[in-house]
C-alpha cells in the first residue's frame, strides 16, 4: 500500500510540474509601458520556453489599425520587423503563442513612441512660424486609466494560465488525503 502511495505521489508531483510549465513572456523590446525616443524598426518578444509554429503577434496603432510586420520565430523568440518606422503615438502588441507543451497562451503589452522631430533646412525660414502643440503625446487621466487597465489585463492573462493546474493539483491532493485517511481508519 505504501509503495502504491509513493508511486502515485511521484506521478502527481511530476504532473503538477508539467501543468505549471506554461511558457510566459520573459521580456520584450520595447518593454510594457516604455516610451521609445528613437526610430523603432524591430520588436522582440522573449518567452520562457521554446515556441511552436503558429506563434505570432500583431502591432496596432491608436486607431486600431494593424501595422504590417514580418514575424520570424527562433526557439523562444518572436522577432517582428516593421515595414516602416513607427510614428509618434500609442501602440499595442497582442501576442498569441503555442508553447512546447501545446498550450495556446495570449497576452498584450503597450508602448508609445515619442521621437523628437528634427527640422530640415528647407523648413527653416526667416518668417516666424506659429507654435504648434502636439497633443497626441499628452496623457490625459482617461489614457492613464486605460493604460493601467491594459497592464492589469496583461498580468491577469499570465496569472490565469496557472490557476487551472493549481486547482486541479489541490483537488488531487484532497482526494489522496481523503483516500489515505479512509484507509487508515479501516485498519
């Protein structure tokens, strides 16, 4: 009986380790919430484990337009090459991967681009020019709240992938504990 219990416990612990081995986002360039001040041509997402074919991501601007991006996959990296440098503004990356364990996982991150605009000699003249204000990069309280919600959603996506295996593991421990208690009680 003890051998059976020991074998069952070893199998259970192996299952929990496998169940919790989902591949999550390890790092990204640009990072979530980062303000980019130089021209951005490539986006790199690094994950905690090997990715399977079918893993991808999209880049959207503030108008919800998907930007043309050529995606390449290498082990645990997704690298996107943009067809042109990004204009100043807010951007959202939605990634959807398939980990080595076969589980699909999704997540989001956001960043903004604020590259200083340089004047060319043709634009410079002796006539005084009207001062313009770029309101596009000014964060309003509504945008701050939206950014916080996006960040919370991203954190919830990562956390929710661990909830089901943990619940299953706890249920199995309860069943095993009940079984052991009943077996000892019968003796």
